[in-house]
DNA sequence: ATGTAGGCGCTACGCCGACAA
DNA sequence: TTGTCGGCGTAGCGCCTACAT
């Protein structure tokens, strides 16, 4: 297994991909993104994966793609491998996961007492700033928000005039970037000068993109970027048609499910509308141990521009299949919702049960007789009598 | 149909991809690349397509990808659509084709008297130069080979001192590039000065890459690039695993063949080892109307660095399936060859029949009783009794 | 607290012929 | 014929402060 929570790999083997710094990866991926631990059981939604491919290829699923009637809308899998990657050209982060569908017997087995591995988490000491026109112009350097600089950067010697130091930061590819950090001007401010423009042009940053600096517990400075959501960089892969990609994704899942063999998927957290590999426990709890109904109010977390999270509230307006013909009886984004704020026009009109936090006055769980959704028990799901962990 | 042989599309619709200049596209693709005309019948080799995907993803076909026993190694198709594309970031050229497998009855139908459309061809008045270190450095401009400049560029007024003019050229995306063209120095030479470095940095050209200038019959100057074959830019798609891509390509072809429905493929001439969509007539002539045997000598065309063609000679050393288990009875690269020149170490050890030109002293065709290869008539191929056109 | 602009020193971009391969 | 270099003038990069928000 290659999931790493321990910083840099000093000597990557020839031809082998480096193990990325997982703190930095998570920071670039966003505060709401989590990767299930290796060895745990997860639910995989081909439909959600299909949405990601559609988003990447900027093309809807075509109607003439054949159905895979034997492919269930959700597959219970063991997560064998998780590796974090970053595009060499764009620094776009994505994850590669190896999944193995479990057969009926395996699904009945109780969970391991403690699931292997611990998912790596967001770093605590970091800041994220959206670049201004001045930050990206050739006219000057980078203006560091004061609190951010004092929290994240090594302290300056304020007895010197002006206080200054050289910062060294590493990006996802373990490249070193050096910046002159100076505290000057009237009023005083933190600036990155020498070295900054090289970084901007090398990463091809423009106003609106974001940079983030992390100060980790090993006193290393890490440096990541997040590009603004530009209008869909239409990038026909020039390798495979989007139809063939859809087919490939479905065929891979169907073949793996039929033979209980491993298959590999990619998950791009910033391109994908929602996570489509969910911890099994989270899924079961949301679907079978939470009572929801039309009219119920809920909260849901969203990421803000400053890389923090915010709660939005809304009301459930309906519960039904997103795609009744192709993906019948799926819980994938089966909840239709209305959002409280008028500024919520951008927010999705459909969510999945495990993404929301229903507001209720009575205890939700443990419940000996949970009020289930009125939908048939999906085939391929285990009976959960022996399940622990929630 | 969108195949264009008529220059620029002045007003591309919103959201619709522009029709690229086909002269320029062909020049960038290389002198040996041809696209069959729309409406014609072609043979599609999933195996060859698979090689292209393997090359793009830099990964061999994995053994655990399921076989598609019902998928023939070659599909006879009608070519419904051909569009030329160029990657917005890299200018890499590729073609998109819509193919429709023909059923047994359709394959028996005689050819149309004259097949629709005429394939666009290489431009005649152009030059291609591999960039030197001086060409790409920031120290100076671009040194234009003398004959090339005099043949391709508009004539200078040599009465002026020094003779100079402004050149305007358009690339595949219809972007304008302006260069100062001057004839100076001792000895005199043609140079591109002002404007050149902007082009080099915008296209990210390095020494070893090539540029090509075309002077077309509408007195327009066109400008293309060809990047050097760098050591495989490992570019994991971050969308789909290479296994799923392989599966998708096979599933798309199999589904289309089973339902006689259209499917779409991409062909990247500079990444693909060989063309895998071949005119049916060319295929039939090579496979069924040409006698080849072990020990026979042949010629084959290759592209040179200067974008011209050269013949290499060799000897047939064997005829057998490239992949007997997965693609039995396929003519795809079924000929094992040895090359005459010792410098031919880079040349492929296997070729397809339609790529080579056997050297023989007796007339090859028309032949009432052609000496066929000793291999069974592949299923799914028509009988060719009524075939004209060769 | 921080975005933008004016001022201006100096680097390196880029135009030139010399020279050699 | 054409690749590379030394020479130089100058555009614009980038460091500074002032000022506005």
C-alpha cells in the first residue's frame, strides 16, 4: 500500500511514481475531501463515476450507450490501494483506488475490529489566498495576508530593518521554490518578492487562482495551488471518445463485479460533483439508520473560497431515482432539495443521503427499528445484522 | 460532414469546434498520414487502436482484461465522419472518425462507382525545420534556411537595405503570429526577429522541435509545429484507468459490431505506431491480391526528420499472428521483417501487409488466381467477387 | 489591512555582425 | 550555407513607497 502520511520520499525509484505529501494533497483537494482508509469497505457508485467522466469530457452520457443490466447501482468493495497523484503539468490532484467487489459471503463477514489504516486529514496550520491582479502581474510580488504570514511562516527577526528572510517551500512534485519574505512598506506588510514571479509563470497562475502555504509539524513549508474554476477547459482526450470512456468505466465495474476481481478507478476531487466511493459504514448509517422524509429540513457542508467550510440549510422536496431507467433503485443523489438562501442558485438540486445532516428533534440512532426508506432492499447488499462500528 | 479542404472557417459557431485548416493539419501530421475519404469503406483494427491507447497511457494491455471473443480482429466499416482536431494546449493533431460496421448484406453490396469525397493531401509549397539551440534561445531569432525562405515566403524587395518585411502566419487554431522577416548579415541570410520569441515561448518550443511554414494557393502563410519525440510524457489520464480505457475501446467496437451502429474513435497520427483505419480496397489488395512469402524482399516508406519520405528495404522473416491468443487470425502486423541497414535498430520488427511494397519480378495483379496466404478466410469478411476499384 | 500605481535601477531580452563549421 | 558568439541598446521586470479603499 502506498498511502503515505509521512512526508517526502527522498529517493523515488526510477519509473516509480513518487509518494506525494498527503497533507499537501489534502489541502489542495479541499477541506471536504476524504479518502477512505486502505483495507476498509466502501460503496462504489458507477453512476457517480460516470458523472465525473461526463464532467471531464464535458459531454452528457449518450442515450445509445448500452445498459449493463447486471451492474448494480452500488457495489460493496474492499479498498485495496489508494495512491495520491498530481498532474505534472497542471498540479491537478487526483486519487487512484483499487477496488475489489465483495461476494455475498464476504459481505456477510463481520467487519474487522479496527479497520486498517487511518485516513490522512487536512493540515491544521496553513492558509489559502486567492491571487489578485497585483499578485500575478509582473509589476511586483505577492502580498501575504498579515495573520496568515504570522501564523504559517517562520517568525521574522523584527530587530532587523527591514525584517526579511528566505523561505523555501516544496510543491507536490517535491520541487523547491525559494522566496524572499520581507516585512516593509507604510503601513507595514508581509511580501514575497524575489522568486515569486518565477513561481507564477512556472505554474501559469492567473488572477483568481489560489495558492496555499502549509507549515507542518516537521517545520517544513509546503506550497500548493488551486486553479479557479475556469469555464470547462474543453479537452477532448484525443485518446478515447467519451462514449467509449463511459463504456469502459461500466465494463470495468461489471467485469470486476462478475468475477470479484480488482479494478482501478481515478477520482478527481475538484472535477467531480460528489465523492462516489463512500465508506460502507457511512452509507449504511445514512441509508438505513436515518429517517428522512419530504419536507424535512437538513444542513449540508460546502467549501468556501477561502478553503474553509460553511453550512447551508435546505428542505427536502422529494426522494426519487435520479435516473430511473439506467440506474433504478439507486441512492445516488436520490434526494431533491431546495436551498434556503437565494444565493444558492449554484448549489445542486439533488444530493445523496450521506451528504446531508437531517435536522431532527428525536435521537436518530442507535435505533432498534429504524424507519427505512420505502424502497426495496437493493440486490447485492448484505444483511446488516452482524454489523458493528456504528 | 466536416472534412474541410477549403481553408479557414471564418465564423466558428459558439461551442462548435472550428474546422481546422486541413493542409496545415496534414503537414503537422506528417507526409505518410492519410485519412480515408468520408463515405468510403474502411477496415478498422481494434488491436491497432489498442496499441495507440497503450502508447498514450504508456502501459501494456493487462492480461486480466477480458477477451471479447465475439469481436473480430478487423471490422469492415463505413466511414461516416472525419474531423481534424488539434489540442489547444499542445497543438498535437488528431482525427476523430465515426465508423459504422457493415452487416453481411451491406458488405456484399458493390462499391459506389466513385467513392464520396477526396482525401485531402499534403501541401506542396512548405518547409519544415528542426529548431536549433540558437533558434530557441532568448538570445536571438530564427534562422531561416535560404532555399526554404525563397520558396515559401513572399519575395522581399532586395532594393531596400536591408530587405525586410512583416510576415503574418496563422496556426491550427487560427491564431495570428507576426514576424519581422529580414535578410541581412555577412554572409547574407534570412532571419525572423521580432515576434519570434513570443511564438517560441507561447508554444513552449525547445531545441529539437520543428516548425513548418506553408504557403498555400490562396497566398496565406500557415504555421505549424511538431514536437520532438520526447521520452513518453507519462500522462496518467486522471480520468480513467488504462485498463478501463482498453475495455472501453473493445466494448465500443463490440457493441457497434453487434448492433451495426456507429461509434467514434480518435486517431493520433504522431502517437500511433501505425494507422488502424485502412481503406478497404487497400486492405483487400494487400491481403488477397499480393503474394508474399518468407524470404521475400520488400520496400517500405518512412518519414525523415525533414518531413520528407525515404524508402528502407528489408526481408520478410516470418508471417504469423502478433497476438495468437487475443487476436487470432489477424493481419495486423503479421509480417516479421528484418531491415537491411544496421541503423535500422529503431525500426519496428513487425509490419502489416498494406504497409510494405513487396519486390517481385512477375506481375502481381490483376491475377486470376492470386496466391493467398495460408490462413483461413476471416469470419465477417465479405466475398470479394463483385468488387471493382482494383 | 491590502490592492494598485508611480518611480526608477538594472537585468536580460533581443538585434547586430563576426567568425567558423 | 547556417550555427553560435561577443557586442550593445533598451524594454520591461521587479523592488520600493505613496495612496486609496
